[in-house]
C-alpha cells in the first residue's frame, strides 16, 4: 500500500477539514504543519491532537520530514510559491481553490506540474454532491441540446478577515465554485465572457462583492451568472439556484432540493403551451459528499496513477473563466478565453 507523508501548509480554520479527513485514512500520516506564523501551526496541532513538528518554512519541513505530499491550504496569493516549492522537492500537491491569484500564475503552475510529472489537484467540493451528480445526469439524458444555463447566487455572509479586503472577492473566491459547476453540469468549457463587477453602497467588502457574467460555452450554450455576497435576506443556497433549458425541456435545481425537469410533450395544432412531463432526478450517487468526496477522488487518482477529476490541467479552464470575467469587468469588453 502506498504511504503518504503529508505536510499541511497553511493552518487557518480551513485546514481543520483537511486534517480531519487525513486522520480517517490509514495510508496518510501528517508529518509537519507549516504557517508563516508558527504559533498558528502549533495551535492547530494542539487542537487536532497531532504530535507533528511545526515550521515556518515549507522547504525546511519537506526536507526534514521526508514528505511526499503537501496540502496547500494557504491564501490564494501564496499558492504559486507553495505549489512550486513542493513539486520541486518531489511532492504531489492537493490544494484549496482558487488555483492562483492570477491567470499567469495558474498557467505557470500547470506547466510546472506537467514539466515535473507531479500531480497537482484543486479542491472543487461542489462537484461532489449527490444532487449535482443527479442534475448533470438529468441535463445530459433528458434535455437534448442545451442553449441556456442560468445560476443565481445571493448570500450575505460576514466572514471578516482577508475576504473582506479582496479586490474581486465574489468572482475569485466564490463564483469560482459556480463557474466550475457550470462546466461540470454542461460538460462544456467557456470560450468567451462579458462581466460587470460592482459593489452596492451598503457592502461591507472593500472590493467587488457582486457581479453579472455572461459566458458563451464551446457548444454554443449561454451561461448567465448573477450573484452577490452582500445580499441580505431571501438567500439562495451556497450551490446557487440553477435552470438549464434545452430543446426538449428545462431542468431546475435549487441546491438544497433534489433536481427535477419538465419535458415538453408534442404540441397540438394552435396550442400555445405544450403539456409537460415532470421528471424527478434520482439521488443515487454513492460517494462521500463535499470536501471528503473531492479528497477521496484526489487520493484515488494518486493511487491509480491518473489525473484527478480536478487536476490543474482541468481546473485551469475554470481559472480562465474567473480571470476572463475580471478582465472583462475591468475593460468593459467581451473577452475571448484561450485553451
């Protein structure tokens, strides 16, 4: 059995779920914790009951502890340095989203992973839900050609911390999930984007907390995203509210509920609206959900020697959507996305 000697890089609150998962696996040992503030690493080790040593320098930790895997749970600006350092020292990397804080960095990281033959997979936990798996199946099997994909996201969390200081907080830190979900649900990549980011006058964020984006997908479908992270009341789910319209009908998913579709029956002559058949999706996916489901897939890919479903070579397509949207908002122009 392959053994994983893992270093946790970045010991904020998010690291708890990664460490908790690692502790469920017999093939994983956490051999070190790293944070630019060593006291954060030490506090996390105490909280999680870990005897692993704590460091401020990732390279030092990898060399001292003989690590072969790094969990990158740092802030976005630190991802490039951590991932390249880890891969350069022979480690595979499993990391938090977003992949990077710029498209230049994201592409450089993907190229470096390919050059070194290392695995770098990115957390996209929304792919690992029974409902989204069912929704993707419903769209693929019942709607025929898809022309319209809509997602509405409206929530008003008060996180505090670094998010409230980010320039493009909604698009970079949250819409990255929804953009990736659109790719997953439709099975298509985006080829262009128009976006407008803005910040309502009551917003408690420094940067743009709200946005409207329109993507053209490679199959010709239009994906429209509307969202705000300072919307109080009548909240959507964290997964967003979805509607996909195809030639044979429409499929709806509200995140917390099971997806369903209405399919049009043949229309009688002179009839304005056709009768419809309601189809309920079956929630029969057997995997773990959320973070643990994504981590299951990441580790399976390492053991089987294949790219993970959220490997950086795939996740770069989601990053192109994110940074293309930011560029479009900045310039006021539609931006073509390169592949």
